[in-house]
C-alpha cells in the first residue's frame, strides 16, 4: 500500500496540478451571464479609434482595479497596465488590445455600434469593433476576476496589459517606449489571443512558430505637372503615372519574390484630382505590404521604392520630382516561441479538452503588433493563439450556398460573444495556472 501511495504521489507531481478546478467553466459561465455579457455589449456599443481610446481605457482601469490589480494609466498614450502580485514566482504578461476601426457597422445586431468619432486627422468617422477587440478586453476582465478568486492555485505576478492602437500597429511599440519592461516587472512570458471569425466557436488554434505575417503601411506620393485635360502633352499626368506604378508593383510578387515565399502588395487607396478636365499635379497611393519573414519584408519595401521611382523616370519625370515613398507604420512577423507553444498547446488540450485544440493553418496574411513584446532581443518567449468566433452552423450554411461568413474589418463582422469570451477566459486562466503553478 505504501508503495502504491508513493507511486501515485510521484505521478501527481509529474503531471503537475490541475490547471483549473472542475468548477472553472461553470464559474466563468455564471460570470458571463451576470457581468461579462453586459460588459461586452457596453464595449461593442462604445468603440473608439486607435490612440483615442480614452473612455475604454478608463473603464478597463476601473475593472482591473476592482478585480484587485494595481493599475497605472497613460502608458504609451492610452495604455493601461494592471499588476496583480501573488507571492514569489514568474511574471506573466497577458495582453488585450482595445481599439476599434473606422467602419460603419452593418451587422444587424441589436447592440450594433452607432458611434462616430473625430479621428487624429480631424475628420469624423463611424466606429465599429470590426475585429473583435471588444472580446479581448472583456475576456481580460473575466480572467482578472477569476485569477483573483483562485490565488491558492498560482504564485507570481500577472501583468494585465490593455494596449491601444493595434489597428495602427503602433500601440505595443509605444508602451515599450514608455517603459513597459522597465517601469513594471519584466515578464518571463507573454500571452495573448485573438478571436477569429474563420474558426468555429469552441475551438482554439495556435502555431508552434509563425502565427502572423509582418505588415507595413507604405505611402507613395506621385508628383506630376498640372495641365488642362484637353492638353495632356503640356503636363505630366500623375494619375497615369500612378496607375502604371500600381500595375508594375504586381511584378514584384510574381517575378521577384521566390514562389515559395508568401508576399502581398495591396494598393488600398488611390487619391488624385478634383475635376473632369483638370490634370492634377499629385496622386497619392496607400499600400499594405505583407511577408512571412524579415528578409522578404525588406526585399518588398526596397523594391516598391525602386519601381515607383523608375516608372516615374520612364515617364519623363524630373529627378527632383520623383515619387516620395515612405513607410509610416509597420510590425514584424509574430512568431510563437516553439518550446512555449508546445507546452501551452498541450496544457490547453489537457485542461480544456483535446477536441478544443485544432491544427493551426495560416489562411491569410494578417498581422499583429504583439510581435513587439516578444522580439528576440527582449528575451520574452511569446504565445499567441486564436479563439473561434463563428458558430459551426454559420460555416455549414455558407457551404450550402447561404451567406458567407463575414471577415474581420467588414461592416458585417460579428462573432458569437458568449462562447468566444468564455473560452478565451478559460484559456487565459489555464495558461496562467500552467505558467505560474506553485512550486512543489
């Protein structure tokens, strides 16, 4: 009997403590019904643009403080940091982004956003949580509330990082520049998730390497010479030149980048001219550029400038009037630490059920500025995962010829909030208990 007891004890030590007690799922569900559900609706109805998330930050600060964290506001602009200490142990950063998008919501939801807001450029925009950041911050509140109630199951420090301006891929960088890793305990790990419209509700997926592509916003200003529309020979038409640049840019991906290296150059905006019969003296292009490795990323940026300037030269533009090419915003690839990802994928499968975890598949070249928190020189291993946001029935209906599932950034975007918020919260709590489990 003594030998059996010793063997059982050894097995328990090797397996480690359970990441959550059996009541965790029901506790989170009850919290959603009573508190998190109305909180999600509030956040969805009151989105704010990047760098202008003042009211969202204020509410998140209040929620984290209520949960028992020590809160600092104004980090990197509107960023919020909550610190929850529970004895000696590792430091874990949990991150949630909070900004909305300049999109008019057409989801048909009864709690759809009707908000407008003046942007940094002085123009008024409709605003919508068209990427699910309302899910992320609601889940962070749920995670903080659960961890505060479960302090007997973990030891260490949790940093709750409420980040601004993910949609402008600048918020993480701004928080780091404002001392996130020096003013507060430097994390031993960093974890975050994104609700995913292309994943079924109740499912989680995470890579053991590349999770997201890089993204760069490139602005090209094409300088022309204005003239009458009836006398094009008297000027240099920037619309014609810019159109030639748009076409020529496509050759970079198709003829310069290796066919096994994913790359995207998309011209998302083209602005020029004011009247039918006037040749303008300027055209402006706005590009988004995506890659899956830093070498291809650098190749794309350099090639864009070369193509823009040489197309202008080929059309007789003077050297002092060649296009201006500037990269205004950018983020590196988001790469999960392999050892950490394997550990976390196994832990989530153990605690949430093996059917919850599904194989990771990169379906597009979306990007994330969470990458800045886990750059190699910072030596902070990172783990980023996706949480399903769309009921399986919606995928089945679309496959049968029904309406397609709306993508992120669409005015039709919507997710099923209850399964996304509750599963996101379960996963974040499970990750915390795995990484901060008390030492035996």
